[in-house]
C-alpha cells in the first residue's frame, strides 16, 4: 500500500545535498530542504506547513531542518520555518485529508516524529543577544533598539506536554559574556567593577551620614546644653560659614511628624523645613542647613548669626534687667515673630529667654527664634492635653488643657517679666503686688496684665498685642 501511495503523491525529485536530504521543486519554484532524519515518506511533502512564508526573489538560502532564510528590506536575515504539526488531532489544517489509510500510516509514526520536532520561532544566537530572563526566555535587541523575547515552544497540545518536557532545543541560546541580566536578584549583580577592587559590599553603596557630616562641617566647642541635647559651635568647611550643631538623642520623647509621603521625620526638622520654604530672607526663625541621623542621634546643622547671644545671657550682661525702652524693642519683634509662626500654623510651645537669640552686631538688637524641638503644627481651635514647655499657662492648672494662641501670649508676657523683674520683684511677690511697683510704665503694666490674664478667653490675642499702645 505504501508503494501505491508513494507513486500517487511522490513529488518530482531534483537533486540531493550530501548529508542533508533531498530537494523537491514546488509549484512556485521554491526549493525547501528537509533532512533525512525528518523525511518519513513522500506523503509528508504534501502536508501543508503552518506559518510557511511564500517564496519570493528575496529568498536567499536554504538551511538544514526545513528552514528558509529571507532577507528583509533593512538587510536583516530571518528564518522561516515549516510547521511540523502532523497529527490531524493537533492541526485543523489537516482536516481536509479524509483518507483513513493515512491515519493508519501516520499514527504509529507520531512518536518518533515528535522526537525530532525543534522549537518554534527560535532565533539564531548572535552578538545582539543581551540578556537571559527567568522562564527560558532570551531577549534580543533589533536594529532599532527594540527588545524582543524568544521562547522555547513547548505547548503543542496538553496531551503532548509531558512528552515534550525533556526535548532539548537544537538552537538553544547559551548564556555568554554578552548577557547583562541573570536570574539572580539584583543584589547578586552588584559587582560591576574589576576583581582588583575587591569584593563589593552592599554597605559600600550606602553613604555614611557620619562621614558626610564630618567631611562638610567642623565641630568646635560646646555652646550650651538642655534637657533634649546639646549645641556646639562649628563652621562649614567649604566657606567657613559659622554654624550651630545641635545633637539630640533619638528616644521615645522625641516628637515626629508624618510628611505627605507617609515618612516619619523629626518634628523640628519638619517645622524648620516649612519655615525655610515659606519665610522671607530676613525671617526671625533660624534656618536649617542640614540634618543627619547617626546611630541613635539626630544632628541638626543650623544657621548661627554672629555676633549673637541668647536673651537670658543678654539680660545678665546688662546687669540682670533691661531698660524699658530696649525691652519694648525686643517685645515688638517677638510679637511679630509669633504672629508669623501662627500664620504658618506653627506652635512653638516653649517661648522663653533661653530660646530667643539676640544679634548684637547692629545698632538695635535683632530677635531670632530658636529651638523648635517641642513645636508642632497647629490650627486655631486645636486643644492640647499634654503640656510641653517651660512656662505653664494658668488654664493648664485649672482645665488640664491649653491652646496655641493664648499660651503663646502668656509666654510672651513671661519674657517681659524676666527682662524687667529685677527692678522690683522679690521672692514670694505676686503679679498683683509687682504691678503696684514702678517696674514698668503704666502702658507697660497694662500690656503685661493683658498677657497673663488668668482666663484664656479674655486674654489678649497676638493681633491685639501688636496694636497695643505700649508698642506704638
């Protein structure tokens, strides 16, 4: 029977290529080659191949394995491959062959045929192969820079998957030195430098904040110490700019703020950054230049006006109190600074003589507000039940709560008290008794009384203080 069918379907033989197989002449004069290992019977010559490219004058060569190579317009050579799906169960294109005799012939031959099936859509390995990625894929860069993926074809049919798993692809692309990606995680590919540089450590790629700080700034003598840290003098190495270097221990008492990106940053850093972004050049607040986290310590590098001294020492240098005229100049600037903070929704919470810096290099003293370590962002109606600060307002003792505006006004009144108290104040003296003395002028006493009023609802606001007749 096979001889009879062979005569019916046998194609015209033209020539033989040694070691490769016979060459058949098709109706369109195309000359595909098929290897001897895949030529089972002349019947197979008439079975259509899926994805076969039509013959044209651009076909330039025939290669073993039943593939033709075609030159495209840009000169690139692609390979065309004849489909090797033979079973009518797998390919609807074979349905038109109704002869049951063919089924009897092809069924027992299916298994050995599948053993010879190479991978579909396989590209030859070239120097343009740039990477290997998980899943048996290789990426290839075309002339226009696009990256294509090549995949080993293994899914001919769910029934055949177990049979094809051990099949090795004839044109498998081995990983070479051109491969720049691997299946390993990115950490395994950190060593892009030479072996002479030594092993690459992940820590080498992360800047050391301590080294960065020391490379940029020189720390000098200690200027002061408080409950939350200490401050040192220093300068910036690049231009010898004087700076104040504040060291703060990071513990459960340090206040934090969650920024718009959901990150937790120290509250003092968040406040100073907002002030820097929204303040004018001659703002009363001190600018933040840099900040670092070193181990369990927060380091703030701050602007340091020169010459300057805090108000507490400034008062001591003046004999323990200031003249009313000078005290009025400082109070006017302090009220303006407090209004500026309130407009930016910042509550300092610890206005006192130690947290006010006085620049002394000008004819008149200039007030600068420092130490925002206890500050927070605040709205007008916010009520606080945990007190942070030094001078406690009366409402905290009576109501166990306080607000930003009235508390700031009370603390401003206390600054005035410390600037002038030594004139008449004696231990055990009340504010009422103090106002009976001549420690301030009549308008000055009225200003002070408006600041320390026991009822926060009737206490002056910052705007009322600004327009008080004593400050005019």
